[in-house]
């Protein structure tokens, strides 16, 4: 049986989208995130396709230990997976730069 290899950037994007869903699931947390990013609720869905926006979502989650723990528990992920996803998305940005 052949083992499937996952693209780290794709996995990181999935984790970031899960994080966005987590943030959006609590109005107070979502309000704080929207005010900090300057993004309006009407553009949230389209912004989710931007890798840099996904980095900002993970940064928002990672900056507070309680938020990291809550997201990790809600998504059944280890906190280090969340940090690794942030790193993978950040690295892809520097490799894509001219």
C-alpha cells in the first residue's frame, strides 16, 4: 500500500481555514479579529483565498495560549501542528517572492 504524501502548504491552508471557522464561531473573537485586520464580514469569504490573510488568521490564534488550546481541542489538532502550519504558510510566501 502506497503512503499518501501531503503538500505542507496545502495542509497548512486547511489548518488556517479551520482556524478561520473557529474564530468566526464566536462573535466576540470574530469582532476582535475583524477590527484588528480591518476586514469586513462581507469580504471575509473572499479574503480566505489569500495565503497572506490565512497567515494573519493563524497569527491571531497563535498569539494567545488559551485561544491556541481552544482551537487545538476544537479541531483535534496538536498545538504544534498549528504553529507548523503558520511556519509553512510563511515560508511559502518567502519562496514565492521575486
